[in-house]
């Protein structure tokens, strides 16, 4: 990002003052900055000629991961991936308006980056921040998608840019009308305005600037942004972004289809964040440790003041991708660096093991969680399995409707009091779009509710938390005790009946946990996670009768009657038809 800024400033100066004695040196320095903006490791050997020199001659280092994930502020930051595109857009259109040439180096890898970013946009225009967000929801980096879309339309051949542009403008228009006072954020961020007027003013001006760029740059485009009718673009966009993406070094994986956006990021903001929801409704998404469970201890106030929390540490993870889905598992050390009044300090409190599997049925995600206290007595303040964040704010009309075993429950927002609402049901169907099923380990689903907005550091959304289970309040556990041992399923675009009648068989054998599940494609799957420290022999005879195959990167392969399950790994089997 800063390399883009510096390169753009230097180029502007050289282009506007070509007779200056240093103009040519400014241009060369600009090329160096721009080549090292969206840069990857392979650039070190890239012979392609850009601005009269091979890329490798100007390459200094990689700022992006090999598959164009970006670590910014200490986590997978989709927002700053967009910021990099927006900076390219600014220089591109400003030079065009002035009738001056843009540097060839400006566009280095921007097309490659865009091909990743476009998969991370909900069809309603909101960014799908699979790595989370440290700031304000629906703001800041989201704004800079506007100039990025115009740049993608003109320079990068994005035929669906106008569809996404109009969708985002509708989000902006909707909130402005809700405020009714001419502001962009006046009601939703009123508390922030009172506590931090400087930062609030910055957010208001960011949105104004981004809209100004959309007007100025959009007027430079000739004709329609795309050559197909708008209605066809709305439907075609989802087909164009379908498929898989993975950044193994960053611990991020995604699979998207018309019925489900499934993703998991180990190096997310706060660590370990998942997603399973329809790809056309960004209002169902709230990032913070979504589908990653939540453990909080005495000595942890829950705030993340830097790029990562000081109270969690990622130990390791593994990712397997297969056609139509993926499986990932890993471990997070919980309760790191705790400090209690009068001098007690604790280094490591509990081990959190998590498996997250997107089945290749286009709908279902299976989650398995186990939390074990370690070498000293620990004091939990919250233990939440599942932890599906459900925004409940102006974008959904301040109400969510859940169908559960006992009937319909309306969750109006804001709630009158904080507390945990037991649902009396191990399944729930949310707003006709998402199904949740507890597979084992708890008696019922619960909703943790809060009177105050709590989405993100600056508390910008009301959020209800669907948990399995939700235990809130001081709770002590001795070393070796298991605090949480649960399995759950989330169904994107599953019906009430499919949620209620989900066919599954829990699996618990020694240190192996999992479930057999009948997918929405009519195929039977088995998800097995080994939570122990040593490999364990597993017999297929423990599963339903039939021939089972293991899903792998190369496809399905037959397995013997028994096989060795590696410690700390998850395996996905499918029953042969």
C-alpha cells in the first residue's frame, strides 16, 4: 500500500513537471515502488519487461503471498487488498483526466489481485472479509471498492463491475436514508461520534471522498461498463466467481458456489474465523471469531488492541482441498499471557483443537471443537461452541426470525437486557437462509444477546451469537479437564425441513471425534478428527455398512478396512454410491 502511495506521488510529480532536472529519476524510482507494491516471490526471477526493464531487476521483496493474500495489521486483510487496487485506480484515472501517461508499472499484478478480490465480494456489494476486520463494519476499506470497481471495469475487463457498483451504492443509500439527517453514519455510529469525534469525522469524509471518486472516475468511462444486460449480469456474477481459492502459507481457504460461500482463515483478526452462508447476502456476515468458538478467561478483557490478541497463539494447522470443498484442522493456544490483580500471571491456559470441513454438497459445513485445560487451574469467563455471529441491525430491519423445535422465535434488536437465551432445541433455521444443527456435546442451542452494539473494536453492529453451548460466567477447571467437546453443522440455503431432519450419527471413539452426515446431495459423508497425541487405528467397520472412500486433492480413493488416523488431523470419507 505505502509503495503504491510513494510510487504514485513520484509519478505525478514527474508527469506534471517533465522539465524538472530530477523528473527522469523520479520516474525510475516510481517504477521501483510500483513493481514492489503488489509483488510476489516469483517476481525475483520474472524476465517480463515492464517499463524497459525486466521485473526481476526492480524486485526487492514479496509483499503478497503467492496466491495474492495480503497480511496487513497482522491478519489476512481483504480490505487492504482492495486499498491497493483503489490506489492504482486513483493514479490511473487522474492521469487520464489530465491527459498524461500512467506508468506501465502501475498495473503490475493488479489483474491477478483482482481475480482473487472479486471472489471476496458478496453479490450485494459487501466485502466478504474471510480474514476479519479490525475497524468499523460497512466502512473504510469497503468504501474503496468503489474506485476499484471502476478501474477493474476499464482496465481489468470486469464485466460485472456495474452490478457490484450499484449494489454497494444501495448499501450506502440505505443507511443514509435511515439516518435522515444528511450524514452517512449518524445513527449507527452515534456512540463513536460522542467518544471519538476525530475518528468518526474521518469515516464520514472517507465515504464522501469515495463517492466523489466514483462520480469523477465514472464520468470518464465511455458507454456501459459491460456489454451484457444488467439482469444477466446479476445472475452471471455468481457463476463467474464459483470455485476454490487457497493460500496455504496464510492458512486461508475458500470454496464458493451459488448456494454457499464457505471459508476459513487461521490467521484472521483474532485467529481462527470461518464462514458458511449464502453468497448473495453480506448482511448475514459478522467476522469476529465466527464459527471458530470462543474461550475467554479471567485476565482477558476481550479487547484486541493491535493486529492480534495477546491472549491467543496459533500453534499450527493443515488444509486439504478437494473438488467442491475443503477440510482444515488446527490448534490454538488459549489464555496466553493472562494477568490477575495481586501478581498472578499465566502463560498457557487451554488447548483449543478445531476442525472445519466444507462438504462437497454445496451447502454443509461440519465443525468439531475440543478445548482442554492445561497445566494449572483455569478460570473461564465465557465458553462458546459454534459461535455463529448473526448481525441484527438496520440492514436486516432490526429483526431475525428463528424456527426451532418449539416454534418460531423473533429476535428484535436491540434486546432489552444482556443474557443467554436457551432455544430448547438442538437445531435452528435462521431467516429462511441458514440452518444450524448441534451434532453432539451439548443439550441445546443458545443465543447470547447484548443490549449494546458489539461488532468489532468500534462496536458498529448489533450482533446475536448462536452458540452450542453458551456458558457465560466464572467457571474453574482443573488441569486436564475438557471444557468443550462439541460437533455442529451449518447449512447454507437448506430448508427448515432439511435442517430439522438432518440425518447424522455422532462418532466418539478414544481420541477420535466426528460424525456421519447425509449431505444435501444425497451422499453420506464421515468426518473424523483425531484429537490425541499419537496416531490411532480406525476401522471402517465403525461406520455404516458400505464401501468408503477418502476425499483427497486428487479426488476420491478407496481405503482399506482399517487405516491409521494421524494425530491432529481431520479425514473426510464418502460412501460409494
